C-alpha cells in the first residue's frame, strides 16, 4: 500500500476523533455499560478508558482498589484494574497521563498529579505482572475496547516477539486469539474493533496479512455507522472519495460481499444505539 494511503488513513481517523463526533452521551450503545470515567471520546470507543484521578484523601490505596475490582469477577472490573495499573506505569514513566490530558484538553492539576503519585507509589512487581492477566480477562469477557488493547500490547506484553519469534507456537496462538477476539467484537458492532481490523487488514503486518476485501467490509461498516451518527452536512471520513483506491482493488463480487458484511454490522449498531438508518 502506498505511503500516501497510510497517511490518508491516519488522517481520516484523526478527523473522526476531533471533528465528526457528536457528544458521546448521545451515541453510546445502549447495550454497552460504560465505566464511569468522567471521559468522553475514549469512553465511547472504550479504548484506554481511565478514571480521572481522585483527590488523595478520597481514593483507597492501589492494593485495596485492585482487591475490590478482582473480587467482583466482572470483566468490566478486570478492565478497570488493567487501566488502573497501566495508568500507574505511564505516570511513573512520564509524570502525567497524556491520554487523559489529550482528551479533556488540559494538563493534570498539581492535586491530580499528587493523588496519582500517591496511588502508584507502592506499585509492586506482582501487580505489574498481573496487569496483562486483567486485560486478557476483559478481552475474553467482551469488554468494549479490551480486544483492541490486547492486540496493541502484543504477545505477553512484548510486541517485539511478533518479529523476533514469528513462528513460536505461543506467538502464533496469541495472534489467533487477538484476531478472534477483535472479530467477535466487530461482529457485535463494537467500533474500536471494527476500526482496528480495518487498519490491520489494509497491509501486510506482524499480525495479519493484507486482505483488501476484509478491510473494505470494515471500512463500509464504519461509513454506515458514521452516516447514522454525523450531523447533516458533516463529512464522513470513510466515504469512497477518500477510499476509492481500496474499493478499486476488489472485484464486483468482493464489493458486494463486503457490503453485505457491513450492512449486518451497521444494522446491529443501529439496534444497540436505537438510531434509525441514515436518510
């Protein structure tokens, strides 16, 4: 795939995130219970959804929070535990939470940084190693966004293994699991998984080989979903004026199959959100 196409893809996704979305409270799928994070864009996609840090006096310590989350046996709580630990790792490395600051458009306050620093001060190696176990449980349980994070983390948290040990049976099993989880979630119209698979199938990569029909089917599903979500007159970044080069790689039969697949996903999305078809 030409570099310009890759850049176009990234630009389209960035445009979607900043310019094309209505308020998330109005579009969150009714069938999906979102964590109460005080966040918007990430909360809808459920990617990297993290709680806004509480004041130090209001938050129980890290071990207690993890104990409470683990005790429920809930996949949603497993994802919350993963994000709690991931936040600590990011904060200890950078002294802030960039994803949180990016989404709300402002830096963390000194009080928030103090609270996060206090929360993460006693982070143990055992807790660090449990982070990916929590994520695996969340992805297995179908928590929106967890399958995407599972793939982003790489095999056992080591993305370099995809290239250094591509034929390792454990790495091959991880790839199969990652794609199976994403596919199951995409079939349920979970848009972060749809987007992740579209991007994965656009070109040969470390996890899957290029599959233009698959990529185009997921692209069409995103187009249909955003046709339903966007305000009148808004530009849909998934329209063929941007993506005709991908469509043109397909035979008419492949285009028809991709359309059927996309319509199934889009219909499920409308059912979950209670939105009528566009137009």
